[in-house]
C-alpha cells in the first residue's frame, strides 16, 4: 500500500480516487464546506450563561421563533458600540422571539458584557459563552482570529430561527464587518 501511495503521490483526480483510502480521496475535493444554511437545525451544543456551571442548549430552549446573533468578541468596538446595541434598542425585538448572543468567550466575560450593555435586562437578550467554539464550529461559522483575538473566533452573523431550523442566515462575508447582520438588515 505504501508503494502505491508513493507511486500515486503526484497523481490526483477521479481516475485514481478508487485506489486511495477515503481520507486521501477527500483531500482531492477543493470546494470549501458550506456555512450554515436555510433549513439547517440549530445544533444541540452546550453553551454557558453567566458561569461555567450554568449550561444552556439553544436547540432545547428555543421553541417557535428566535434569533441567534454571533459576534467575534465581547467588548470589541463594533460589537459593543453598534451591533448588539442596535438589537437591544430595536422597538420590535420582542416580535423576533427568544434572542441569544453567542461569542467565543468565557461565561464570566459574556455575563459581564451582557450586564454592561443591558443592565436591567429589559431587552430579554441572553448572552451565552461558547468558550471552545463548539457551537460556532457546528454551524461552520468559525474563522482564524488568532492575529487579532488570540484564538479562533466566530464570524459575525444573525440567524433567524423558526421551529428549530434556520429560516434566514445573515453571515458577514468578511467575518467581522457589520453590514448584513445589522438589525436594519435582519429585522426590518
């Protein structure tokens, strides 16, 4: 088998794919995996709310209509100054159903960030931590943010959810910009 691999190492394509193990065949496929799309189910992944011991699954808690907003980082300028405040201050937010903000941060940071943006909790938005990016990866919405954030992070997005499935996906094409996922584009 090793001789066959050496012999075929410079050859690729469908004519030799049947000769290679499945893992090597998939290496020939150059198309990027798709991001979360309309019709996908909300992943049943444990997130954290306010402390590591308070586990939350959006898939289990979200019934009917809802909104999941993903951000690259709590306390970052765009997230704190315009993206999330836009949703907090949106008059029709209650009509969107349950609203969750998810970031690849720890539970304490997300709790503090939520308290700093919505101290009295009037908006009803819940701030959830995805410390290991499990939820973000399940949605295929992670990007390599190590140059800015020190670790992989979530693309900026807003998902409209209905009955446990994605009804609309608003994912920023450049990962961190603020355009298609703004409240004006998502809920107006």
